[in-house]
C-alpha cells in the first residue's frame, strides 16, 4: 500500500512524500492536501497565582504536528524559561505566574497548511476574596405582620 501511495504522490513536493514516509506507521494514509482543523478549542480560564492550568485542543487529522503560542510567540517543546510543559494537544502550566498569563493558541501544521485555534485567555484570579455582606445596623428592617 505504501509503495502504491508513493507512486501516486511522485509529482508532489519531496517534503510531502517524506512527511508521509515518516508518518506511515502512525496512519498517514489520509489525503496530504487536507487542511488541518481544530475540532476542540482550548478554553479560557482564571486561576490563582501558583495554581495549575491545563489547556487542551484536538485537531484533525490527529497525526498532525501541534505547537502552542503565548501572546503570538511560538513556545518550544517544553519551555523551561516559563515552566510550561507541552505534550501533543495539551499544555500544562504547573504554577501560574505573571509570566505565564496571556493568550494561548494551539497551532496544527502539515505540508498543506496550518491553522491556529481560537485564543484561550489565562488570567490571574483576584487576590481579594469576596466577603459576604452583613446587614448594616443602621438599615431598616421591614417586618410583615401575619
């Protein structure tokens, strides 16, 4: 099957054929001209300082290369400077900091093109907790007689 596929793709660019050869064991029998799609978008979240954030996305076809961006800047496989961990369609921020808040996008790439997800915003939660309001001793109390 692979030999027939290589013959059918002979007129394509060499990197397309090479990409298919490299991914053949992962099920690269889909159309290489297929444009990638993000089928599950990462969700925006609010987290406290030092909290864990997990963002995920799902792309079609599933064997595509997935990378992540923070505020438009490409992140490396595991960005040690930020402490961010990247594994396929998942991005983990083990301890949220001022440097890791922002707009995240997953990006799916293949020879036919690339597509980015809708941005997911990671925001720091407010430090001041909301306290329940107690009635003021000066506010009037209305009682309804039976």
